[in-house]
C-alpha cells in the first residue's frame, strides 16, 4: 500500500547513530510527536549519490535543524553508519534499518534495475511528517543534487 499525504506515518523503532544520539540509541515515531520529522531514505552509505546527498544536507544543516528533526535511513548497519558519519562530518543522525522494517513500512523497498539486472533496493524518497504524525510531504525518487532545495521548500 502506497503512503499518501495525510496518512498516519507508520510507527517505527530503530537505532539512531550520530548527532545527539552518539554511538547509538533507540528512537521511535512517538518520540517526535509535536515536532516536524524528516525521514530521508537513501540506498547505501559511501556511494557517490548518497554521499553527495548527505553532504548537501550537512551544508544546509543550520537551516534544516531550525525547521525539523532529520534522520537519514538506510538498510546499512550501525557500524557502516558510524563510518559514513565520521568520513563526511555529518551533524545529523542516521537510522539503521538492517531488518528492513522501515523501508517496508514506508513502501520504499522496491525492485530496481541496473545494467539489466533486477534487484531489491531502497528508493531515494523523503517523508516530511507533521507534528500530528501525519505525512505532510513526500519527495519521491529525489535526485541527490536537488534534494536540499526541494526539502527546504517542503519545510517552508
């Protein structure tokens, strides 16, 4: 079932690494009731597109953090996230979704194709969740270079 604007955001529980969560701490959707929450789903730590996207978010962090709580989400493990954060100086936390519960709940674990090979992977999609925990905006199949501009517009 595809999520739409106005839908209740799917609940989640995941380990956050980085930012105020340091080495790792469990967070859940209800922790952010009353705040605007951004979950940006990306395919993989340390790949060119995902690194560009994360570094652009890092560079716009001052503006973003005044408007919303932001988490990057991928199916990479906690250790991979720690390295990605350290290597790129990311000020925001990443959620480890190794069991794929978030990508499945948010409908972004999809069949993809590269060089004619089909495989399952994460679709680069961002969800803006309002203080009422309903989905306020969805940025689908975002190009890394356009992500920050689109996100700031969605948060204004």
